[in-house]
């Protein structure tokens, strides 16, 4: 898959997690993430394309992503989502961000199709070129969920305005 194509793409994808944990709390660092979970994160992202996850029927896939994000957060900060006290409303926002990712992958534009078709090219020059193209595709796909993940953790850490504790999902309009 695109996110775990080779060591370069795994390291690149892993590096995109840096802003999620930057300046979050004492000791928080994306580099604390084990190699096993780096690979797991990339493999989980690849499942969206490899298994043709349908945006209309992606709840179990997103559940899996949210659990993985919580585990990654635990490894990088010492606390999972529950320990960060990310409430239902906050997790619903992250769920919507990951659903956006699923929709973008499902759209499969021309550049994406070209990249997928050429991933098995054997020449080193072609692989380097594909790595550059994959970088350009990865960032827009992951921008919304990674920014939402970072925002929610920063809010939970007290780095910005918080949603009032009494707010519940009925108070906030959502488009599932």
C-alpha cells in the first residue's frame, strides 16, 4: 500500500505524527512510538484503499483507527484517549475527520490511481519518484484527521478553549 510501501514511506508517514504530540505535555514525543506501532499505523491506513473501505459503511474501520490512535497516544504521551478525558463529543469530531480520510481515499483521483498502479515498479529511480508522489498524496489525505487529533489533545491538555463540560452530542450539529 501507499503508506507502508517501503521503509521510506513508513518513516515519512510516522513523521507526520510529530505535530500531533509537539509541545503537548512534558515527555510527549512521537519518537516514543514503537517500530511495531509505526508499521501498524501505516498498515491500518493502507487498509482503507486495499480493502476498498466504503465511506457509507466504514464504522468498524474508523473504530479500529480510533483505537489505534488511542494506543499511539498512550505510547507517545503515557495516556490514552480515556485518560486524556476526551469525551464523546471530541471523539465524534475525530471520527468525522477519519471519515473524511475514507472519503478522500475512496474518491481515488487520477494521481492516486497512477501511484497505485506503479507501486510494483522495480527501478530505483521510479521508486524514488513514486516516494515523492506518495508524499504529495499522503499529506492532503491525512491533514484533517491529524490536525483534529492534535487539536483535541491540545484542548484536553488545556492549550486552548474547551467545549463546556455540560455540552453533549445533542447540542452540536453533526453530519454523519
